[in-house]
C-alpha cells in the first residue's frame, strides 16, 4: 500500500502561511519529522525522502521555506544562483516561525524531530537550539558556525563529506568543540552527497548516513 500524501497550506502564528508536502507514516506512527530543504526548495527528490521516512514509520512534512520571499517553491538544480539569492533574502527568525508551524502541524502527540540538508542542515541546528524538537539531524549544513552561539536543546547528529568546501575541517572542529555530545560522521564525499537526483550523489556515503539517521530517530522516538 502506498504512503498517504498530500500538499497542504500551513498557517503560521504571525498570520502568514506556506505550502508543504506531507507524507504520513505507514502503519503506527513513531512521531513526526520536519524535513528542511536545500536551496532548491520543495523538490520532487525531497518528496521522495519524505516518503522514505514515512515508510520507516514517521509522519513527515517538508515546508516550502522560501514562501515569504517568493511564490516559487522549487528551484531547478541547474540554477543554484537563484536558490542562493532566495536564501540571502530569508529572515531567519521568520523561518523559525515557519518551521515551528510545520512542527505543530505534524505533531500527533509522539513528538517531532527535525532533519535538514545544506541550507536546511544549518537551519536544523538553529531550530534545535530555539524550538522544541525531540532530536535533530543535519546533513552538510550551510552556515553552521553562524548558529553555534546557542547550544541545541535536543540530541543532534551531523553528516559531512570530507571534500565539501562548505564544511571544511575548521567548521567541523568548531562544531565538535561547541557540541561535544553530538554524533558526527564524515564520509568520502563532497557537498550534497545524499541528493540522488544530482551528480553529487555518493551512494557509499548516502546509504550509511540514511541508516544512521533512521536509527538515531528511532532511538529518540521510543
């Protein structure tokens, strides 16, 4: 039986709203997961990621985080400059309001975790420090050092590629010093190694990272 899914409009606490993709857990739900996108927005690839976590028993939601600066929810993979420009226009505090609204929407009483990729990986750290999540997973987070001023309030897991110029060793070392209890994994790969719709995909990194992510979420959603 296919995972039940839908596209919804989520209202926020400051009278805004955004589109989101939701995939509901197959069988009994273990809890919720908010998935935060890369600079490419709410792509079909990320919808497939949400379905994967729904298959593993989590209600998932992918909010369109560019909503406040553009009606465009998807940026083509071959036009990253457009995505970077949208990212530069984001107000982080407004993004946190949207992430919190997504968390509230998907919460069925078993708690919610947050998981993000690149842009979303950095935002996952910020969300873990300022919002109420059971756990947080960050993949090759962008601008991580900007979010190390406040410690996370929940357990965290990080995934990096060893040739990723966006998360060079000094970034990872700063993170390890600031959050010594976090799980940190480094793979022989570059940036965006888990995106299987691009030529940056590295299965030898993405598959063990996925396995560790699911195990981590299972641990904190018992």
